[in-house]
């Protein structure tokens, strides 16, 4: 395999192959989205990566919300509010991109 001949990101900036993701790349992607990754972000990003490794698909927002409820004790409404306060331009636009997910085809960009 020749990684040099392979495009790492698509035209919208999403990683083509989530296996190419690493924490340094996450920091770069976050900077492009004007986000500074703190522990709160890493809690979400690490969960998303673990979910992807187990299922080979990006978790949807309800999976992340359930994770925040179960592990960090948020109530469901507060968990979703917290998630969108961290990623104000949307789960797909920012969280999925920074976590190294491919842009989900079935989800809108709006």
C-alpha cells in the first residue's frame, strides 16, 4: 500500500479512512474548526473512536448522549446540550470530523 498516493481527506475535510486518525490529527482538525481540545472534548472523541473501532461505523448523536448519561452522570437533555455546546456547528460538522469519522452519507449537513 502506498499511503503517499492516497488522499487522506475528502473535499469537505473529513478523513477518508478513519484508521488514519491519530490524536495529533484531531488537534489539527479541531484547530480548523476553531476548537481547543480540553478533557471534555477528549471524553467524547475517545468514546467515538472506541465505538468506531468496535462497530466500524460512526456513532450517532444518541450513542454519544447515552455515553455521557451513563459514564458522566448527565441527564439526557443536559448531555445533548453539553455536546452541542462543545460542538456548536453540529455533531456531524465538528464532532465527527475531529474524531476522524467519514462524513456519514445519510446525514444532512444542515
